[in-house]
């Protein structure tokens, strides 16, 4: 393919990255508003391509119909778990009677979930386009095409896993895997964009110390996000215990996992302060490294603000969605910084 096709891949890839962040935001809104079962079937919503806006548009037996479908899906998933040796979890899913409780139709939740699916479909379409145009780099760097194809497969698995997350009443470890897989998809897109962009170009030198601290910061950020999903799961369990009431007491009853999440947040801040100082000294203010670090620090500041809002204002849904998006933006910026620093370290070693 031509140079134009290569440039088109980069434009499509960066658009895909933006859409993935929007998708994480949409997923956060669905999660914080409890809209996961707003559309009880897939890929349609209540059997329609355009979801209903009023309960009068639905048949009288819609609750029983979709509960039966949900039960059937969970039974299939339980069989899969049995195959992989998770018999205890499979048994819990089979015996979970809460999935038999039908949900009332709520137009707001239905359209929230529907918009989430539309963003997901658009992201999938752009990932497909990325695969098509990634072959323009086949002769120069096969990694771009191979990883783009692999990412498309991951997205298909992620979509299936998302349906399981909702159908099984948010089994804790599945939610964590779902979030980490989203980060993996995002990281692959960022990586292929970076490789395509720097193809044949030289980058500024970096030191191993800065690279190691950045690598540590990325790892700790992933750990922080994983703990965050577990905090959310614990709070969901507390909320169910209180039947949605006593909202101000949810965090207090979340236990040690919330304390761990907060402690790691302090470590994230300390690492990034150190990294910010080192990059300020090692790179000029117009460099991509310093721009990424400044952006990361801004996101961390906003993340701290949303964390305070969550802790002291009884978990407002808007702050919940913002919190997870900011965490994802921090991860994305740090990972892209890591890639640029790694290229610089390689360049410095070659020059020696």
C-alpha cells in the first residue's frame, strides 16, 4: 500500500484510541447508573434495533421472556466454567436465584445501555478498519498487522465477557478481567500507533532510570485500577446488603480493600512526582515526553478530586464514571510515555 494508506492507518488508529476512551466512559456510566440490564438481549435491545421508549411498546410477558434467556445464558457459562475447573463458581451461578428476579423497564437505563452498545459497535468498526490498513506496514513491520488482528479478536471476546458480567450479577473476578482486558486492547492500539508513527524515525535519548520508574508507574497504575474494580464490587455487595439505603455508610463498610486502594493511590502520586521532576530535567518543554508527563499529572490531580468526591459525597454516579475514565487516561498517557522512553533508551544504546 501507499504512503497515503499508512497515514490513513495512523488517523484511523488514533480515532480508535479516542473511541475506546469514550467507550470506557460509556461503560462507567452504565456501571454507575445500574443500566447493565437496560437491554436484556443482545445484539438487539428488546428484540429491536431501535429500543422502545415506553413500557406500552413491550409485550406483557417481556419479563419472563428475558429472564428465561438470561438463565439459559448463565447455564451455558456455568458449563464452560466446569470445563476449565471452576466448578464452585459454576455451582454458585447455577444456584443464584437473584437472576430470576425480573427488572422493570426503565427507558433511561435502556437508552444508556443502548448508547454504550452503539459506541462499542463504532469502536469495533474502526478496529476493523485498522486491521485493513495495517497491512500497509506488512513489508516494514509485521507486528502492526498481527497485533491489529489479535486486537480485533480480543474485542470480540471482550464483548462476550461484557454480556457475562451483566448476566451473572457482576461476578467479582470477571469484572476485574473485563477491565484489565479493556486496558490491554487500549494498550495494543497505542502500541501499533506508536510503532507506525516512529517507523524509520529517530527519537530523543533517555536514561534507564527514567524508563524503570515509568515502567513501575505503569504497573502500579494497573494495580490501582484492579483494586478499584474490587472496591466497586465490595461496595455493590454492601449496597445490596443495605438494599440501596444508607448510602453514606457504603464506603465505611467496604473494609480493607478501600484502604489498600487509597494507599496505592498515594504510591501512584509519589512515583509520578519523581517522574515529573526527572523528565523536566531530562527533556525540553516542547518534547513529547514532557507533554505526556504534564498531561498525566493533570489527570492525576483530577483523579484525586474525583476520589475525594466519591469518599465524602456518598459515591455520586458522575464522579464514579469520571474516576474510571481518568484512571484509563493516566494509564494510556503513561504507557505511551513508556514506549517513547524505551525507543530513546534503545537509541542511546545503539549510539554507544
